[in-house]
C-alpha cells in the first residue's frame, strides 16, 4: 500500500457484503461467511481446529491478504457468540511475519498470564507483554475494538468500546512490520466492518 496514504484514508476496508476473497483462513473449515447477525460477517463456527501452530498460540486465524503494515490503526466490530466463561475472547494479530513471529491481543474475559493480555510469539509459546488485571466485558452484543500500532514509539494500544481510554497498552519494538488479522484462541466470534488506516 502507498506509504503516502492520508491518515484518514483507509488502506483496507471490508464489510463482508461481497464475500471473503480478501482473507486467508488458516483453517477454513472453522470459519463461515453469513448474515445471521444482522449483516454479512465472518464467523468462527467450531472451537476445535485442525490448524496446529508450531508453538502454543491461537488456533483460529484470518489474515488479510496482500497487506503488510508497519504503523496503523485498525477498527472492527466483534460479537462473541458463545459464553465460554473466563477465557471468552477474541484475538487481533499484527506485525505477523509467519506462524512463529507475531504479536496478538487476547481480549479475554478474565485476565491472567494467558488471557486478557497483549502477547508476543517469537519462536516460543506465546508470552504476555502486559500484566493486565482489567476484565473484558463480554456479553452477547456487538462491540467495537480499535488497535493502534506505532513502530517508531513501540506503542501498542487496544480499545474496547471506549475509543478514548485504552483497555490495554504496552511498548515493544520486537516486530516492526507484517500482516494483520482477526480470530480467537479457541472461542466463537463474528467479525464485521473492518477498517485500517496507516499512521
């Protein structure tokens, strides 16, 4: 994508009304494209997955095709479609180089070292970069998420419904460019209205 794109001009948008051609699903059998939730969306349909990553990390991954970014702002809507208790989650993947080098945000219901944190996967099982203690207030409704990544400062900030106050934030400069994606560790979610601007 052109590096000179305006800060307000999206380099990527998808409302899924035209299908899923813009996405690569690492286990296509666990994803569906449907309009069950009010408009067309992509949805994880099974908790178990045939995709087994080489190190412990999420199993449900949908990556945007042909897009590699450094600094950006991502927004999307997400709906958790099954109450699985304390680890009810969705994940956001970014600066994704390959299946052993990437960051992801785990928006888990109840935080612990494996849930509700900003994570790094670097040739080893996922490890938390944060020590978050705030719950993610999941219910059965749609929620708005925003992720800001600034590779110059190292900022990673995640917003959940409140677009002014970060839900999670950390500084890390390990990875500085890569793909962007959505998914879950092993839970069920629907995703819609994805938009990305470069920063």
